[in-house]
């Protein structure tokens, strides 16, 4: 029994089909960040979680916070995430696409899974103490554990907590940078006083030691001479003895 030999047209169609499948797989596996344009106001609300007036107020707060701290803050919401991608991976991809460098934070929220994630940049970890960053991330997750709150309220409260915690950390850094020069100057002055006093004491001890050595090197010689003394004669007379 003979089987029909596939024609060249069949091979071309098969190759074209495989190429289409590969392109679809590559496209479906590409980062979502490539499909999400960078928002000019740092808020991308694809899930329509925020009301227009709420969004405008949040954007104003974010801009003020950024001008005070020098860091950037981003928010992204999605209706669902494709494939097996979780919100943490989505947040990391957005951080790489939207914040390639500089100090910044990004919060992503997926409405389908009701999950969120916050990704600070490497510069944020280097700028602020790690305990302050960890505590800020932990506190920002508290609103999402309150089921009585709406998604909009959760996002607003979480963003405000992030801004408050990082503002406090930034204020501590600024205060430390202002106090440090004064402390260094006082420490340098104290060190100079101690060093000067120690030097004077050393010179004084050396001079006193040199003087003592000079005094010990001098010897006094007294010649022997006879000394007459009358024994038993307070008013003259008696026996005269000599002392040597």
C-alpha cells in the first residue's frame, strides 16, 4: 500500500503553520510591560478601579511626593494577567520598563486575582535603610487584607501609606545629613583639644624627668673638719671632744 507523498505546497503550509505558532507563543510570553505604555502621570488604570476625581487627586499627591523626596512612584492596575504570570512578575517587568534607573517604587494590582505587589528599585534599597523599606512594604499591604474596603479604597490607602513611610525615612536621612557635619566638627575639635593637652603633658613630663636626672647627677662633697664640743659644761668648762 502506498501513501501519498506530501507535495511542496503541503510542506510550505506546514512550515508556515509552525512559524505562526512560534510567533504566537513568543508574543504571548512577551512582557506585559511592552503592551502597557508608560503613563505620563505615573498612573495606569486599565482595570478602571479609580474614579476620575480620585485619580486626579492621587496624581497630584504623587507629584508633590516626588518633588519632596526625589523618588518616583507608579501605579498600574490590570483586569487579568495572561498565562501563569503572577502579579509579582508583572510588577518586576513594569519596574524594568518604566523605571530603568533612579530611586522609585511601583505598585501593581490585578483585579481578577485581587492581588497586589510593590517593587522598589535597587536605588531605593540603597537610598533608604532596609528596615524602613521592609516596614513600608508590610504596612502598605494592610489595606488589602481588609475585605470591607473597595479596591479603590485599598489602592488609595496603600499608596498613601507608602508615601508617608518613605517621607519619614527621607526626613530622617535629611536630618542625619544635617547633623552629621556639626557632629563631625565637634568631634574634630574635641580630638584637637585632647591631642593638644596630651602633647603638653608629655612635654611637661619630659622636662620634669630631665630636671630630675640633672639633679641626681650632681654630688655634694663636704670636707671633714674638727668640731669642738664641751661635754657636761653648759656654761663653759668641761671636757672638749672632737667630732669627725
